[in-house]
C-alpha cells in the first residue's frame, strides 16, 4: 500500500486541501492519503516537526511525508549564514521514509544528529511558489511512488537550513525544560523525556512548582486527580506533560501576555 501523509497549515475551511488530494488521487497510482496534521498554526515549524517525529515510527517503510509549512520570519533579523530560503524545496530519506519539505530546518528539528543525504528539487516557474504543495510536492510524491530516484528530479546539497530545539539541561539541583508543543486539549508537552528524567533525577525526591501548586509525583492518567487539578505525567510519546484534568493547562497555567510566543519553562527541583 502506497501512503502519502500531509502536514500543512491549509486547514479545512478552504478548498486547497481537497484540490491537493484530488490531484494525487487522479494519478494512476491512487495512493492512500492520510492527514497527519493540516491545521498547523502560524507557520510553526517546531509543531510540524514534533508531529512528524512522533508519527514516523507508526508508518511503514516507503511512506512519503509532505510537510507543506514554510518558515515565516523577519529576514532583516536573520544572519546570512542562517537565512531561510522559502524558494528551496528538499527531499530526504529518513528512517526509510521520504520527507519532502521547504528549506525550513525541519530535518534537524526531527533529529539533532541528522546526517542523511538531502536533495534540492528542480522546478520551473516562479508561479509554482504560490501553491507549492499542489504544483511541486504532488509531482515529487508521484515520482517517488513510481520508485524513481530523487536524483532524477533533484540535486544533492549540503547547503540547507539547520535549526535545533532547545534542550533540557541541569542547573545545580534543578532540571530545566521548556514546553515544546500544546495539543488541542491544552496539554503542555515539554522537552523533558522519561529517559532524561530517570538519568538526572532517578529515584530521588523532586518538586515541580506550578502556579498555586507544588507537584512531587507523576500520575499515569488524567483521571487520577480531581477535575480542574493540575498534574504531570509521561505521555505516550515519552515526554513529560503538564495537564489539568478536564481543562486546558495552557489557558490556566501560561501567562496571559505571552501572545503567540509560547514560552513555558518547567523547573524540576530534586533532592535526596
């Protein structure tokens, strides 16, 4: 079975997503199309990377992932060395699955040690930028579905943007982490993994301070606490998650003035 996944910011109100699917399904290859996430907000590449990274293990080899989210930034604030080029589109094969993406730093967000070959896609016509998912990515996906090589439509390159997630770190007797993703339930997923916690804290006592509450134990489900009560747990992806049973942790625990700049810091103080 040929699978193509879509990760986009197109949403479902407009016809754009349906047009992309119609073009894919009109080919003789008739792939199975899965919306991985088509409601990425505000061109948040880190959200797209989080979603794709944690979905990859569940897809079979040969799956093609089209990630049609561009990095929007004030170019005057980017150095020449780190500038994002939204006119470049890339292919790589990672964990035996293809990923097609604009040059956004996605590959190194998936894996800080990313070393796989990367190819820049050939295309003609500047008008294709306007709807690049339809006019560039669909043709690329169909090419790959025919088991043709990326080299036939792209050139090998090592000149692509590299972005990296903020990593958790230890400061004395404190493990510091940050929120990296907020799901639709308002749960705040941090960059502290179960492995990292066990490595640093282990069996020692610990305390997490949230607004109006100190937490010193993990729960296994949201229903372990009363409605409206904050809790922490390791989610199914293995990340430390801050939640509120039946309510949005993001709305209740994050400062009201952060706007679109999500910056949630989590401090775990540990002691013997």
